[in-house]
């Protein structure tokens, strides 16, 4: 559950979730975004070696997922509901 600013391969102002299909935390984050109507790009790092390399770089050598990159360059790794909600204060209104 760390947050850091890193160089990201994103080209659009969109959230990118690096994940795997078998990861419970990834499924949770996907459900959270979907239930709140928040658009994101989902990239399965098991099918995209460049994405897997990026996740490894961001996480100090570990392929920790989900790794979620936001348009402002911030990154959440293995976030819980509180971490995700903090990124979207407008949802609390």
C-alpha cells in the first residue's frame, strides 16, 4: 500500500491498472472501480512483458499487483477501499 511518483508509460489522462487474473486484490480493485463507474485501462502483466517489466521497476524488483497508475503520476500498490476512496474525494459527497 505505497504511493509514489514514477515515470509512467501512460499517454492518455486515464487510470491504468496493472494486474493478473488470479490476484484477489486485483479483482477487488476492478470491482471497486466498476461499482463506482470509474474508467480505467486493465493490463494483464502475464500477457504483456513490457507491462510486467514496468511493474517490476515501480515496485523495486517485485511484480506486485495491482499496481494502479493515476493520471497525476501517483501510484497505488495493493490498495484497499480506503486508499481508493482517498483518490476520489468527490465520491464521499
